[in-house]
């Protein structure tokens, strides 16, 4: 929405009210044309609104509410291992982003953002209140970019920021509902610093940790981690290095000393083709972390990790348009970690997913998703290994794909049918996963998803 359009519309209404009712038709047309000309003169949005939202339900074959479904429903989900999300999401989640933009006559620009989010499992229409305190402000920050006072320097085209935010360079595998890397918290930084033939992004971000010396303490404002980030991009290659320090996290958890430092690194290749084939793209890479960095996805968010914790994760995903309205989207995530919470523990898992979309006409697509996960988990006291399987099919109604929205066009209204199965011994692993509460077999789902 543009502020100048609101002002113009107000002026237009005022003009109608103040004009004689018997005003000549040609005079009316002239006023209308003048209004349209004024509205078209703006080149800058002063206020913008964005959102991401999904909402739906999942029912088992007896038409009871499905229990424990979701991308992290397996025992490996407790250690970051997702399965394909299509047809198993049973929640309502919404993000509302509001931006106020500024621009000075010298070209310096600014932005203020506030983002409010809410996530609920309840299917009722009134879910706020003391029993469901999930609504919260996830982002509130301000930026200054293209500062006129820095011509000719490495910061000439940079964006400076401070506040609470998601890092601008986070990215994810949508089909798993899993970030590849997620950096968020409260701090400050600068984007788009010229570094040789590339660009660099630098920040320091703070997060609050749980106090393990108090069994009832979920979060302590006295125990903080600080994440120092250097994120460099040279052409298709991205290199990220994070150092994490939390000196006050010097407690013992389950008899082992918690980490007070950590290091985290990532390399990603953002390909503009699908392994050399046009009409597609592919991204792949690796993450590694030690100590507090062994939570390789959400950087600096887990203070239950031990000093010797070590994790390595591989990822690959992309999209290929095959023609005639057919697209495929393969994805792979795999991780090996050890000494996370207990000396000698080890967690290995790999998730593979393939989503296929066939455009049937301008408004209807037929989606198919095949998902498989293998896991071999040992927390030091309990061990299990096995596999999870899912097949999901169903139509989706969307806006006219001929307009160019294509594979990512939203909103989508989906009716899905899934067959889910797993090795039964996985139910005995005590991670609180959804398998123990759920039932293998057919599941039906209805869902909407939108972003803009």
C-alpha cells in the first residue's frame, strides 16, 4: 500500500464532496485523470506489508485428529532431521511484516521493520491468552543504506542495521520446512561491504540461554551467547564463519560440562542451472560446528551442547522445469554428530525428498511428494535405527500460473492424501517424537499456504 495513494484518494473524495452534484461529466473525467496522474508519479513505497502463513489440519483414516505429525515427527527430528512437509503439517502459523521506508534527497535510505508471528496447534478461532502465549514480536530493527556520507569507500552501497532480526542471508529448503542456516537474535551489523571481487556481511548477535542450574528456568537473562559472523559471497560461492562465546554457560548438564565457546562454518554453492541444464537451479554445500556451534542450523541457540560436541551436515536441493507444466524438486539433508549432550553419544540421519508438480491447467496443479529418512541414533542410554517413509498426492488450486507465478506461485489451497509408515522399533526411542503417538497408514489433509 502506498501512502501517497491514500492521500490522493482522500483528496479525490474531498473534491467529490465539495463539488456540485450536477457537475458536468467532462469536468468529472478531468478530475479523475488528474488523480490518476498524481498517483502514478510516486517512485517509492513508503509503507509495505508482507506475510507468510499456513493453516490446515491432518486427519487419520478414522477421521480423528492425527497425532504428532509434522516435518519433525521422527526421532531424528529432535536432532534436526526433517521429513517432507507436504500433507503432514497440522498447525496454523503466520508472520506479519510491516516496513516503513525512508529516503532523503541525498539518496540515503532507511527502513524500520516490525514482524509479529503466531503459531498454534489449536483448530479453534480464538487461541490467544494465557494458555497459548505464542504470539510474539520476532523482529524489530532499523536500517540505513546507501549513506551519502560514504562515497568511494567499501561501505558506499552498504546497509547498516541494529535491533532484533532474522539475518538477511538465511536460506532454507522449503520442502523440509528446514533452514539451511538460521541466524537470529538482537545485535547490529552491516551488509554488502565490498571485499575484493565479492561482498561481505558482518554482525554481532546476542541470544539468551537457558539456566541449567535452575530446573524451572526456561530462559535466563543472565546467561547470554554472542555470535560474531563473517559471511562472504564470491560469485556463486558463499563462505560463512561464526564464533560463539557464552562465558556464563559454565554449568554441568547431565553430569557433563557445557560448552562456553563454539565455532561454526558453512560453504554453499548457489548454482544458476540444474547441474548444467537450463530452466532450473541447484544449491549444495556443507556445515560444520564444534562446541556451541554443533547446532549447525540455528546458530548459537542450543546451550546444552558439550565442549567436545561435533556436527557435520550436508545439503543439496533445487528445482528443474521439465516442460509441459512439469517440475521436479529434489532435496537431501544428512548429518552426523557426536558428544552432543553425553560423552559418547552419536546421531546419524539422512533425509531425501522429491516433490513433483504437474500443472493441469491455469489454476490447478497436481502435487506428489516422496519422502524417506534413515536414522541411527544413540544417546548413550538408548539406541535405535530404522527408516521412515511417506508418499503424498493431491491437487492444489492457485492463481493463474500463466501469469508467471509458476512453481512458487502462492496462495495455494491443497487437498492431500498421504500414506505414512515407519519401522516400529523407532517408536521405542524416547525423544518425544510423533511416531509413538501416531499411527501408520492413510492421512488426509487440507491446507492453505501463502506468502508475498
